[in-house]
C-alpha cells in the first residue's frame, strides 16, 4: 500500500460495531461488564484503552511501519513516557540542539530521578561512540533538528545503538511518517509531537510513540497506563481526521518551501539559508538517502534583530507565532522566542544568530507566499 492510500486505509478507523465509516468519538471513561471481568471488546477503563484512541494508535503504528502505537496528551508526555524506560543512574546521549522542552524535562525533572544526559553533536556520527559509558542506555536523536535543520544519520545511529545495547529513539516530528520512517533503518522507537504536522490544523496538542519491539511495547503500555498521560477520545478523533490529509498537506508544504528557498537564496538581504534540501547543507546526502521529502521548517539569517523584526512586521501571510506544522504559515525569531532562555553566548556557539528567522511554511498559494516574503525583505533596503 502506498503512503497516500495508507493515510486513509491504515489502522482500523472504521467502526467494527456500527459500520460507521469515520472513527466514532467514544466519549466514555468506563465500560459495562456482562459478568465480573467479562469485557465485551476488551475495554475496561479509558486510561487503559479507549476505542477512539486505539484507532489512532493502530493508524500511527501502520504509518511508521511499526507494530505498536501509543497516544499521549502532548509530545512532552510522549517523550517523558519514553524517558521512563530508563532507571535511576542510567545515562542517555541526545543531540545538543534538541527541542527545548525535551532539554528542560531532562535537566530540570528527570535529573531529579537520577537520569543523566549528555547533549552532543550527533551530526558527526563517528564521534558519538566516545561519549558512551557503561551506564549509557539510550541514544535519542532529532533529525532534522530545530532551528538549523541539522541532519543526523539514522542508520548509523541505529547501528551504534545496537552495538552498545542502547534503546534508540528518533523524534520524527519535523519529517512526519509521510517523509521519513526511522524504524525501517533499525531504530527502536519513533515519536512525534502530533501537535505539529500530524494534527496539522493548530487545534490539538498530542504526542505519539511507535515501536516494533514487543518487549518495549509492553513496557511502554505499562508506563502509559501507570502514569496516565493519555490522549482523550475527542483529540484522538481530531488526529485521525487530520492525518487523512497529511500527504496532500506535506506535498503542498514542500512545494511552497522549495520555492521560498529559491527566492531566499537569491535575495541580497539574506546571509544564509538553512534547509536539508540545499546541496551544500551539512549531511544533505544523508538526508536525501533516509527520507522521501522535505520539512516545511526553514531558517534564514538577515543582518540583525532589527532587520528580523522588520521582515516580520512587513509580512502579511506569515503569522507571528511559535509552533509549526500547520496549514497556516508561521514566522518567528528563535533568539527572542523559542530559544530566548538560552544565554546569548551559548546560542551563538550553537549557530543561532540574533538575525535568524524561522519559518513554518503552510499550504497557502505558492506565489502568494514567495511574493509576500520577498516584498518584506525588499523593505530592508530602505
Ligand atoms: C513541539 C515539539 C515537541 C513537544 O511537543 P508538544 O506537543 O508541544 O508537547 C517535541 N519535539 C519537537 C521536535 C517539537 O517540535
């Protein structure tokens, strides 16, 4: 089954009981038992399982070419559940430009439970092994990363993890299962902030986890049920609905993104453009080999903060907001917004200049977006 068909026919999103074509919203917390312990369809209590959530979990498992899916109340709840696979005194390796919320959870919460993390440059895959200690139990990567779209080699990362018996995890939020399937390269776990492209309409906060490993699945299911950060039936329904158009959206987003990049690369007010589609972007070839397309997140640098602010104020179709991955185009300045909590010198060392602008390209008309951004940049010359 090709991907666009799988978005519609993957999982089991029709209702076995009534024949309803779309997943019904089973807005119930508990289920009647015919006799004590005799459950009609295996459902007992909705923290443990709910049919609407099960439909979504089966769908995302199929889309990621895995066997077991888990839906959580946010991307961070999903990431936290994965971190709970670790024990006290365990250590994990993670890319240094990881999502800020993941960094915060590890350095402010999980550290209190004795889990230690080293934040390293994973773009240089051969350098990873030197950081592995006897207590290292997990390798966690995001590729491409935020906001500079740094690419890590998924296959090599999974080989290193296997060799050293580490649980390997990819945060696949930026790529979506439509464009990249880390499990097919041997990774153990793939996860998403489904708040972004999977939901796609800026109306749901959710996280998804998929694995093919029965043992990890059993542990994740136990953690999900025990700690309880589950997704409700209404939001599960919205995600199943959003996912149906993921392919259409990603293709329009990719078309728009590539056209915008072409304009940006030629504009004299733009110092540099960051995107894995660019031939001289670090690890461009690796990205091409491990994915089927491109994210709509793109970053570019103008002279300074004043210029960045001016571009934002002049643009009409790019809404000033954090987040990414929805139908509407968004614009932000990482140094003042998503990455403001990182000290300026650390930020600059990571390559996040004050004049860096991040776009999340939406599904609007290609020409409208290109012209809008171009006229905003033209205003800088005056
Ligand atoms: C947004 C995001 C998260 C966190 O997801 P929430 O749904 O906001 O909790 C994690 N990873 C990446 C790459 C993200 O963009």
